[in-house]
C-alpha cells in the first residue's frame, strides 16, 4: 500500500474515540485528550504527505544523478563500431558499485 492510498484511507476516519483513562494518567483533562487525539490524525496525514513529497524529491535527484552517470560513463564512450565490439563502461569496480547503489536506491523509492 502506498502513502497516497494510506492517506486516502485515513481520510475515511470521521471521529476518534480518545482513551480518557490514558489521558488522565498523563495528567490531561478529557477535553485535552479529545483535542490531542483529533489533532493526531491530522498530524499523521500531514506527515505522510510530507514524506511522500520528500520521496518524490529524492527520486528526482537520483534520476538526475543516474542520467549524468549514463551520459558520462556510457553514451560518452560509445563510438561508431561494430555492434559486437565490447566496450568497458566503468573504469573501476568502485564506479560500477556506485552506479549499482544508485539503481538500488531508485528501485527502493519506486517500490515504496
């Protein structure tokens, strides 16, 4: 279930029954317990929406980084050659692992 779907489902909640005894244990009045319980739902929705925006922003940054890698390491090294010629795309194992790390991060964000 993605964040947007969770937020949509949380919007189905029209009322919350606070745990008054828990509120009293915390030293709150019943009115304060109600207020905090109602505000908690709104805060969860806002937090999830912010998280979704942050994930989208992070994904955009990673995609730009990925495009730079592709331009620098792959397309820059291509030359008019026979299709069966092999080219070494990455200069080192470190470059390859950095590219793989980037791909894994993008995949995680896309699947979250």
